[in-house]
């Protein structure tokens, strides 16, 4: 039987910004960002975010609560030790049926664990615009 990794919360802005530079996968009502830390630490880091675009404080808090529960259910099985994950709420996170939200998070985590795509690179400036 495999032992579940220790899960720790991401609490500082630089941790979230670093995870945003890693790989990301959008599925239904969630975007999952993943960064392999390569620091030798065996724990799994997880953070949650919701922008004002999805609604007011009540809606954002509800979305983050649902994402926390999804992560609590799935990260012990699907999270990789030595990686940080940020779950970003999208517009339908609060109204998505629970089973579908779990499927979204699980498929994003699985895809991130198996994909070989390079991390996102910054988009070049549009023609005629200076950097």
C-alpha cells in the first residue's frame, strides 16, 4: 500500500506566482496549475484562488470552499510529492454538480501528471507595440 503525501497549503503570493509559471490544465469549472518544485521536499502544496470576475465575496468564498473539498478528496491519490498545485475557480464552479466538479479536478490532475507539454511561455507583443 502506498503512503499518501503530506499536503500543505500555499499561503504566500510568490508561491502562487511560481505555480502560475508551471503547467496548467483547464477542465470545465476549474483551472489547475502545477509546478514541480525540485527542492527535494516530499510534501504536496495546494492553494486556491477565485477572481472577482466570477462574482462577489460570497460567490468567491463558496467556489474556494468547493475547490478545497475537491482537493481534500483527490490530492492524496492524484497529487505528486514535490509539486505545488493551484486550483483556480472559473465561472461555473459554484453551480457545477459536485460529481462533475470532482471529474473536472481529477481529469486536470491526471492530465498534468501525464502530459509532456512545455510550460506556458509569455505571448510576444502585438506588432507595432513595444515591450
